[in-house]
C-alpha cells in the first residue's frame, strides 16, 4: 500500500480548504473504490481527505422532495422506507450492490463520483431526475445528474469540489420506478447491463397512457445514459406488450455497448431489448396497476 | 511518516495506539496486534475473509482505514469467546452443524452471521444468504453454514 | 465388525479442529512468523514468450532491507515437475506470463515488492502460441525448442475390444465435440511457505502442501542439486486453507524460498497475494474432446471412442497425467465393451496446468454424459431408462480390467429419478427441464505412484488417551475426524481421547498424498489396522491379568471387559498402567503401513487402478429464461454410493461442496486468457458461486458397505463435482432444446443457440 496522510475534517469548509492546500490530495468516502485503486497502484495520492466525519453530508430527508446526503451509505438507503415506497428504483439499485460489508461503508456519493459505467445507483438516480449539489471553495452549484457524468470515471467535478448530495423531486401518485441489474452471479457482481425505468401514467387505470417516462441504461456506453428517444416514444402511449417491445428496440439502438470480458456487445444489446420492457413492467406493478 | 494516536475499543477493551495513516484495520489487527483470526483472502473486499464488526455493522477490514476506527467499537473473531473461555453460540453452531471445512473463511463468515443475528434474531434463509453473500467459501457449498445460522433463530 | 453395534462410526461427529477454526486460533501459513524471518517476492515475466536478454538487479540490491536477489543465472541448474522441464527461475527464455524471472528476500513484504519493481529485465518478445490445436501445427512457435515438438511425449492411448467392428454393427451412433475451459481452485487461503535452515543445513519447510512425503523427497533432490548432500528435510504443514489439488506438486516459489533462505541464512517466507494465486498457480486445463458412442437396437452401448487435446501450458505438472484418470469413466462408466481413447497434451504459452478435484474426470464425464443423452435420443429412449439399461453392476470386470466390487450405481440413478419426479417432469420443453448424469470414480485408493500407501503410528498413554500419527493430510475435508472415529471405534474409547497428528514429516509416517479421494479408504484402513494391532496387544495382556480367554474380551467406553462374565473387567487406564509399571514394563505402540492391493496400469493402461470404485448420479431441474438465456436451478439431487458413511455430516459437506464447485464449473467459472494473459484474475470477475447462487440441494447417501473399506467406506472427496456440468447441460436441453457443448454454459451461449435454433425452424418452414 502506498503511504499517505489521512485527514479527517468535520465540516465541508474544512474539507475544501484541505483539498485546495494539500499536494496530491483526494477525497475518500467509504473508500471501497479508492483503497482498491491505491493497492493496485492505480492512484498516486499523498493525502486522503475523509468525508466520513462530516455531519452535513449525511442523511435522508423527505419533504417537498427527497434529499440524500452524499455521505449516506448504501445500507442507510436500503433501510429508508420512503425510498422503498416512492423511489423504488434506487432501493433496487442499492439492494444488490456489492456485499453487506461493502454497503455498510460505501456511500452513494462515492458510487456516483467514481462514475463507473456500471454504477448501480446511477441509472436509478437518472430516472428519478436527480440533481447534484456540488460544493467548491467559491460556493455551490447544481447540476442535473445527466450532465454530471462525462465518461468512464470522469465527471464535471473540479478536483477541488465535492458532491454535497442529491435532490430528487416529488412524483405524482401514478408513478412507479424500477432498476434491473443483469448479472452472471446472484451477488457480489457488477452488472452486465443495468436498466432503470420510471413511468408516470396519466391516471392510475389500466389502459391509460404514459404521461412521463424515464429510461436509463448502464454499461451500454462510456457512462450511464438516458434513452431519450425511447422516453419520447413512450409518452402518450398505452403501455401494451407491443409498445414495450418497441421501446426495447429503440433503446437498443440508443445503446452502444462494447465487448468486454464481462459481456459481449451483441448480448448487451439483446438484453436492452428484453430488459427495458421488464423494467417498465416492474415500474408499473409498483404503481399498483 | 508521523505516527498518530487513536483511541477506540477492541473486543471490549479500551485501546490507545500509535498508528500510521496508511494502515488498514486488517494490517493493524494482524501485524500489530497479532490478532490473526481475521484473515486476508484477497485484500479487495471481494471475499469477506477479513470481516469484523464495527459499531454493530459487518465490514471488510482490508478496506477500512485505521484512522476511521477512532472512537469506534471493533469486534473481531477473538472477541467472541467469553472471559471464561466459553464459545459464542454461533461458534458452537458452526462446529455442531459441520459448517467448517478448511476454515479460512470461517472467522469472517461467523462475524457476518453475528452482525445479522444481532440485528435480526430469526432471519429467513434468504436473509441469511444475503448477509453472507459477501463471504466466499470454496469448501462447503454454504449449505451447512446456512444451516448453522438457521439453528440460531426461532427455527431451532 | 462382527455385526456389533457401532458407537462412533456412522455418527455426525463435529470436525476435530473446528473449535480452533471458529475461534481464529488455527494457524495457517499466513499466520506463521519465525524469528529473523525475511520475505521473499517473485518477479514474473512481462511477456508470454520471449528471450531474456539482460537482467539488471543492481538497483534492487542497493535498496535498504534487501538481503538477496536471485535470477536464473545465479542459481544452480535444476528443473522440476513431472517432466523435469521447469526451472524455478527461468534463464534464457520465458514461456508464459507466470514465468518466474527473479526473486528477492527483504526485511518486509513492502520492501520486497519495491525491490522487485527495481529489477530491470530486457526481453526480446517472441511470437507465442496459445491454442493447443495451433501449437500442433507445422511451423508453430516451439515452447521448448530442444523437444522439437509442442506435443508432449506421453502416449495416452487405451484400446479395448474392436471399436471399428462395433461401430459397423451399431444401430445408433452419435458423434460430437465438447470443450471445457480453464478453471482454478480458488482456495480461500493463498499459497505460501517458509523455508528455514538450521546450522547444519538441514531444511525445515513450513508449507500448505497436500503431499508432505513427496514434497520432502522433491526438496531433498533439490538440496542434492544445490550441493547439500545427505541433509534432512522436515515438512511441517500449517493448517491448510483449501487444497482441491492445487498443492499436489512442488512449485517454483518453494524452491525460490529455499534458495533465498540458503543465501541469506535466515528463514524466508513467500506468501502469494490473491493476484498471484490466480495467475501464478496451476489451474485445471482446457480440453477439446471428440466423442462418438453407439448402441444396439435394444439400447445397449456398443462402443465409445474419444480423442482429446489438452492444453498443457508451458511446463508440466500433474495436469499432463489427468488422461490416466479420464480413462476411468471412458472405459468404465456404464457397461461399454469396446473403447478407444487417445489424448495429446500440448505445450502452449499459457500458464501450466495442474490437476484439480476430479483429476480429469469432470472434463471426460461432461463429454460422455452429454453424449449419453444424445445417444438415448437417437435410439428413441428415455435417458433414465437408457442409463439404467447400461449401468454398472457389482462383480463386473470392465474393459480396462477394473474389478467392480460394491456398486450402487443403479440405486443412485433410481433415487435421483424418483426425487426429481423424472417421469412427470421430463420432456415438457416448456422452459423447464430435468437432466441427470452419473459418475464413476476411484473409491479405494488409486495406484498412480509406486506406492499408494499410508502409514499410521498409534501410541496410548497411561490413561487410555491415544495419539495417532498419520501420514495423511487434512485439507479441510475432515480426515482428522474420520481417522479419530475409526481408532476410537476400534479401541472402544471416546472421540475426545483420540488426538490426530497429521502435519509433520519428522513424526508422521509416509503417505503418497491427499488426492484421488483416497484418504478415508487408505489412511482409514491404515489407522484401523494399527488400532486393531494395539487392541490385540492390550487384550492379550489383559486376558492374563483377568484370567479370561482373549476371544471373549473387548473394550467399550474405556473398559476392558469379558463378554461372557460381567465380573471380569478392568478400566483401560488401569490395565495400561499395570502394563507400563510392571518390571520390564512397556508403553504400547502400534504401527501399520497400509498399501492397498490395487494395480499400476500396465503398458496398455489396463489394470485394477483402485480396490473399489465410487458411484453416483446427480439430477437437476432447471428453468431457462428464453429471452435472456439465464438458467435457474430449481432443484438439485445428488446421490452417492459411498460404501458406508463414517461421518454422514462431514460426508454431506463433501457432496455439497463438490456440487457447488461443480455448479461454478458448469455455469460461470472461466479463466479468460487472451494471448496468454489472464484477464479476470480476481474474485469479482472470476465468479465462484456465492451463498445466493446455491440452489436447494438434496443428498442421498447409498450405503453398499464395501468389503475392503474401513467399516465398508469408500472415497467421496471428488465425486461431488464430477457429473454436475452434464446433468445441468442435459436439463437445459430438456427445457429449451439446445445443447451447450462448451463450458461454462453462459446465458450468452444459450441465447445464441436459441436464436440459431429459431432461425433453423424458420428455414425449415
């Protein structure tokens, strides 16, 4: 393990001060990604600045929307009833992420800032219209999550900035969301493909049409992406088998997966076709339809 | 590098220790404290052999910075045996049910089981599997491990 | 045993070392440190094939804390392994990414690692060959130029009967090609050793080997080559964090530790990281198998013909000898009168292969049992009926001259069919299906070496407490407990009174190693006979003391007693003290070296390899998602003829553990090598099953009480994973009509096959 100094600020301000003043400094949240990178000598860091002891970064609040502090662990998210009931896709995403041991320390902020194409919270947050609150030495700024990711392990964050948390809107009553993580193994796995869906129907009855749709896909592009064309296609339609199948086909055209040892491109595309429909169905079921 | 002083509880005992900032908890336990019951199977949080309990939660000690232990309560496999040498009921169950083969995963497995049972006295089979999914075992096929944990609950 | 009621055999006795393991007190190689110990570290090759032009170790040598640096040209010339083709440190040429190029010893693992990174090696990269079929072609790069061919000079060939004639006379014939993949043992405890010399240059090796006696011999040979003649070598085994065949040989890192210890005059420990465990230990090789089988109109097998190509990798360990065990199912799984088998092991620039649990049997059985279902279909028979018709039976002598004694194969197949509800569930083709596969394995030793023996020494103290020194090794399977049960049963004492010492060549007798599912049978018999000897001696002396005919004496619950006269009895401890503290007294000890009456193969690879054979059948019900290709195991049944279950709980542990390892082999595990480079050497990408991947598994123990086994027991260490892959593959075929012929059976392969089948149907229409 490379030697480094370890700093434990207790406020955001202190953390930002440290990251600006220290050499080769990086933030560490749960550490489950960065400590692996350090051990593999993939990161050269002299100073780790821990975000674990900053109270401002923790917690889930529900009122005229949902606020999730970036330092909230996956276990804490999993225990939230509000998220299970109103932001189900996020519960889905967290449920099968890593192991219990990992979920107990890894944070949602870390998962998003690491910006892996396979990040299990990314697709759920994308369909849940999450906005990211970024804090820097010169103040705060809001970014849509979709505008946050730039590429594999790349985000709009300046190296002296940190993510404070995520804000999610309230959704109308006839809304349901879901995330499907397609894996080879039943646990401890990264997705071959991740598909999230959120559907708002114009009224709660069967045969009604889709008022708003969000589809997001992981591991089909250098970053988690929204399937905009698919979303537009779904709006105004009754969500029949045929419509869902066509949605899968459109989404597959929006996907540009690669071959990797974790899965082949053709298979990922095929799975987009299948799983978009299934994700929509799961979302609908949660609406009580 | 400067050594830093940290204070925490280890297996019920108050500790004041000088540590180096880049140490992991696993390194500290095994190499400094000589508590070799906690195993390193991979070093990347992918096998669970190094599982210990911190403030009631199972974590991978290989990915836990020693500096974050400050003020916390750490329990390792060595801390499960009572003062008079009595084994913890989970340890007994693992012995009685044949849940131990080569034993390398066993301490971590038991710590994951303990964290589960402390929170949920009568877990279902699914909950047990979920709780130990991060603890790889190559010998047992998990069946008797799951059985052992089951005997701890109401289904006994 | 005389029809007496058994008090310990057949009971679920907890594993003797479990208390140490559940408390974290068991000492694995990871946990052992010696005073003054240094840490060794190995530099591996940068290319899969290349010439070493220059190695500059100066920078490494200057690093504070570095005590020794070795390269191939600074060590004595030795070559290790089955074909003696593998120098511990390579000189002149590297032939795989795992090739050991240089090594250091330093005061800490961190310094050793830093030093390794300071060694500069100049290479000239050579074209490599990574596929055995390519490697056999004219003009392919040669791995070992001096051998002039990449095909190993191992004439694996078995011919029984007249295959050509049988072929011509068969009513139905099927032919196909099957492939299996590279997989690795994934012991949770990584490999490691500590080499330590005393002032007289005698070596103590702390190791997690599965073959202490053979390793001892290997090390002595090496010391001789290093100029240290007539030295003693002691092998002390730590608690072993998993074996599965991975530790059946001695490896370069062990010799490197010895050389570093010799050079530094200090103990040197080498401990593998998980990355090294993945890329620098020897895995189960991939195979390519052509098989054809035929049967007559009534469905009786007429012939079986198989040709196999095995990727040996760059050097040779026991992996190259797995065809000798593959011959067993090929010649003797079901009654098949005419058999022809050839196998070629081929050098490539991949990592070199080793045996793994099953020793070739899983690869061969995948082809055979998949083909059995194909042949049943061709003959218009139910695969269950077809198997029953051809099943082995007691008393048979197979074409390879195996003498089948106890055999519960039919009982196993029937039990599986019943538990799976075969008749009702077979042939629905609705996305759910059932499949089965059977197995034969050695169950009474396996004579693959000059001796298949195991020695036992028993001593008993003044209080009736027993120490058993056995040559056999416990790698977690529970031989410590099974041996204690056998000894305690014979001596009529409690299990707590038996201590088993099984980890030190200074005190334990010779044993060929923990392999071939032989330990319960061979070490068990050895312990049994030693215990009977000491018991006979006790009873003879006590018969004089009590004035009772020895024939009526026995020991139970620690008391020597007469079976016909209640008045005549004596506590065992008292008897032993009387024997000890008499004039000319003695402390009782007994020994036995048991070498089973099995045969080495003759030149035609025929002979009775094992004293008895283990049988079994696995059945599985699957559900296949036609849209994603994902397979869900709904139900798994494993029936095994074990002779007698000495400890049903530990025995089930072997079946569950083997079965789940087999599931990994069937559905997920694969070492992905691209041009000789391992791409998934970690637990995230090399997917061994987790607890959540385990389906409901039911075990059925069939007891046939083998006449030669200890209390009737046969081996069970390996059988659990042998039929798993073909059983699953057969079930998938029943569910959705596609047969996957190369392992692992991934969702991608199933979906691709389903799409191709769909396209075919459209074409037909």
